C-alpha cells in the first residue's frame, strides 16, 4: 500500500512502508516514488521482497519500462539488492555515489549496468526529472562513505536515507511523527551506532537548515513533520555517536567462540596466544 506524501496535477511523491514480509527476518524499509510531468524516479528501491508491488504501482503513472531513474542513497542491500530485476524490467539508470558505481554491478548479471550508471560526485548536484529537478545533497559517512540525501523542491520533502531512522514495523512507520520527544527513544540506539561522528552531523545540520523542509523522510521508520523537524536538528547536532564513543576496549582480541546453532557466544575452544 502506498502513502501519498504529496500530490498536485503534475507532481506526486509516494511512500511504501510495508512491501517486505513481516516475518521479523528483514529490517523494515521504506521505498519512494517521485513523478513529475510523467517522468519517474524511485528512491532506495530496496530488496527483492519489495520489487513486485513497487513495480505494479508504477503502472498507475506510466509504463514501468519508462522509469527514468533508480536513485540510491548508498549501496547497502536493503537499498539496491533488487537492482538486477529493475535493470531487466525497465530502462532506468542507476544514480549512485561515484565511489559505489563500480560496486553496484555486483548486484546484477554481467553487462546489465553497462552505460546505465550515473556516478554522483562528492559535491552532489541537480538531477533533472520531468520539468523539475531533484537536489542530490552530500551526506557522506551517515553512515556510508559515499552517501546522498535527496530534496524535492516541489514537495519540499527531504529524503534522508539512514539519517532520521526509527526502528519499528511497517504499520507504525506509516504514521507521521510530530512529537519528537516521544519518538527519540526509537532513534537513539541506531544513530549512536550507525552515524560516524558528531562532527559530520553538525556539518549536515548546517547545510540542511538552509532548505525549506516540509518533511524529513528516512529509509526506515516514520517521517518527521512540523515541529519535530527542528527538534530533530537540535538533537542530531549534539549527538555523540560512532567513533566519538569508541575507545581501546572496542578493539581487543576475541575470547569467546561463536555458536552457529544457538546464535550466541560460548566459551572459546582454545585461547588465542
């Protein structure tokens, strides 16, 4: 089921929160479709679990084969594991950081991405879509080395990949968050581990505050609206995370074995000397 984030006569932004199976084996992920004057882009198309329903939804707007872009914030499997099927079923080009453009073909059969990858430089840029354009904003190390966020100037929606993530199921992810204080406990653990450092977060906030933003929509969990956007900026620019929290204790030789049957540690079979 799609959620309409924005719609006018010529422009639409749709969000999908529940296309993967609710079996607890895969993390909940959001996928996004943006259409402008008949041209379309999918942001973070996801894995194979999301492909069928997302492909069928495209037909409400244009023939799916005519999809213009698959836009990836980074190269994780929950972002582009379905790439082979999209390369086969559409004429879309993959838009991804230039440092990942030679890694993306590992998700497809040989030759599928030939001439169909747009490598985005570290500085980002403006990507034409229909009669509008998407802003590709640098978001490096949040959490990927080559990472981008996407701002749509028509809807004023900022798609933030793994920044702003909250851990929840698909039905809860469909509801917007306006009270940030009651929501932050669903975000904190993820951001402390997956964001690389406070230095990067502060620089991102300085950039993002220059934009008129109606929504912040991450790739996992619920979108932020209203006062929650400013509260999120205030929180994230002061968050210690990633390498800020690591010390020598994080890097020690292991003393326990891994039990492949019980999915937990057990005493080591032998000491490491």
